[in-house]
C-alpha cells in the first residue's frame, strides 16, 4: 500500500519522567512548550488500486490496469470506441436501445451535474485535473475534492471530518488519515446506508437497560 | 463480593490490625474461594506504593492466566501532566451503525453473552434532543429517514455525581479528567449507577464470559482488565491507550469519522478547534455535571 506523507517529522524525543510519576510506562511531560517537541508523521491513506480499472479477462483472471492501458496514443479506446464495454458502462450514457451486458455494474455518475472532464484530464487519463487546468496524480485526490468542498476540507484538516487512526498525540506516534474516496465514491459520493452491527442483547439479569434509557 | 464485606472489613480493620483481621476473616475466605486473602487485604489504589502495586499487577496477571487461559499484561498507566481529555461527536455525520459499541466491547473485554458495551447508540427523532425518547434496539438500514443517532458513553464530568455518592471512595476523577473505578475496592452497591444521569455505568452481574482468543491482552488496572463479578465498571476513554497517546478504540472504529478526541489543554488540538469553531452542546447541561464529552451538528 502506498502512502503520501503529509508531515514528515523526526522521531519523538523522550523526556525525563518525574520520579513520582514513574509508576507505569514512560510518558513524556506535555507541559513543555508545544514547539519544543518534534512530531510524528500524518499520512493520508491511498486506497488499493486507486485510479485503476478492474476487469475480468475471459480466462477469469482479475486485472487492475491504469487508464493508459487503453487511453494511450495507441490505445484501444482511441482506436475503437466500443460503447458496450463493461468498464465505463453506466458512467457514460448508453446509446438508445443498447442493453447493458450481463455482469456489468450498474453505475451512474451521481455527483451534482459534473462531467468527466471536471475531474479527469483529457490529455493524460492517468491524471486528475483541477479547475484551473493543473493536473494531479490520483494519489492527490484529496486536493481535487478540496477545491469544490471547502468546508468539508477545512473540517478534515482540523480532524473533525474523515476520521483518523493511530495517535492523538503526535509527539508519541504517527497518525493515518482516510482519503475522501475511502468513504465517498467520486462518481456517486453520497454516503450509503448500512446495516447496523452489534444489536444490544437483553442483559439477562439487568432489565433496566433492556430497551430504553430514561 | 458483597456490600457487607467491605463494610465489615473497614470496621474490623480499625480494631484488629492486619494480622488479627486476617485471622478473623479466615472463615469468610474459606466460603468464597474465588477471593484470595491478598485481595481482601489489598489497600486502596491511591495508597499503594509502586512495589505493592507491582505485586498486585502480577497477581492479577496470574489470575487471568488461570481463569481465562491467556497471557495478559496488566499495566498501571498514569495520567500525563498537561493533559486533560475531551471528546466530541458530530451528530451530522454519525449514521448509527454501532461500530463504536462493538469496538468498545472487544477492546474493553466485555462479557460476550450480553453484548455489553460502554456505548449505547440512541436513535432519535430529528428535531428532538430528549435522550429519554431515544431507542437503542433499532434495526437497519441506517440512517433511517427522519432519524439521527446519538452514541452515549461516560461523559467524564468535571462534576461527577457518581463519584460523590460512592460510600467507599472506590471511584474518583483523575488529573486528566477520567473518572476511574478501583474494581478491587468497589463494593458493588450501585449508588453510582443510579446517580449517573447518562446511564453510563454498568454492573457486573456475573463473571464475564470470554474465550481465550477473545481477550484483549493489553490491559490496565483501572480500565480494561477483566472485571470481577459484583463490581461497577465504566468507560475510561480507553485510558490504557489514550494515556500512551493513542486514540480511543471507539474513535478508530468509527467508519464515518464522526468522533474527535484530544487534549483540552493544548490550544492547537483538534478537540479545541471543534470547541472554538462548532456550536457544541453537552447533554443535560442544566444538571451542572459539566461533561468533557461534547456534541455538535455541522451548520
């Protein structure tokens, strides 16, 4: 799995622990000024197979290929555009009367009124495209989302959107952030309903907590 | 453990001295083989020296191995100077999937048969904030139309009613704001459970049922070690993790990113940003409990 380092920092300095606190495992004294200590890295998770098309070859093998496999100067897509190809099916409208082949995913672009070119570079399909024409690798997808979703991106940067893993205290360990596309599919970003896990079971001796709290 | 034991102990201890007390209690020990003499005579957590505590931790580890057939590490993790924990939950984001409750169940070595967890997720009618109207046994898919979801766990109050009602000082607030229980001192009277306006405390009606492979072996004395029967337990913000700088298990498990945790004393922390930039509120503010657990909606 690849990861993009947001903040690279030196290893944590270990500070002396006052003797009267030395009961448990060593903990640094955080009363010292915040700039006095170096911080661990925050990395943004990059989902497996990001920006690649997954398809099954006739022999059953599953392939994950970059866009340029077909969208190159000499690519398949450029040579013979076949609207019935399963991989983009549903994203692009089917010609009238054409039924999707069996096994094809039913996907539609459900992201405002956006067009493919709002996000994908037309010249180099292996790259994303910002509104000002600048291009980005797929790994930097958060920057793409950020340009249109300022409030969520601000919250994300401040840790109150998008969740995290690892350490709240970066002096003592690193942290991983989710990518926007870990939770929102870029083509249909609405968060999908899920089935809840872990129903509370009747606590066989404690009726007071059975259904309602009051 | 029952209420009379500690009471009897306390009264007797004053007049007999430790050796006499041990002899006087020998019959009682014989009746309850699960309770060792060492445990009966254990001092209050706060009165223990480092050496005494080390002995107790090793004893508890041995007991865990004997009872549950698994090697565990029980540490005593102390608060970090300059740290006071705060937690905030974004109700616009939470979808009620209960993954937090499940993670708590596993992290904190809860009894498997009851699905016990320190977190209850309330399904609430949009527009209402009345905890009493929330339902906990909803079924999916979530979020259901017209509903929102409010996970409730210990609010780590600055003014904890559960602490003041405890007759034996078995529960107290630590310097980082976490209210803890000395399970070996608790007499199981359940006053604290009744006093908590958030229904955040649980009573161990029976010895927790846990398979060896289900046990989280990274334990601490004041948090997730397997609790004895007959004592109170509660959320400790996963102090065995958070006092080492890690995030609580319920936060890491949240698939929606609704939870924010950090140090209230650090002006650059995520939790401080939320308090200063979102319109946060606390549950049952009128009671004056002053929770360190905050809720907010995105505007």
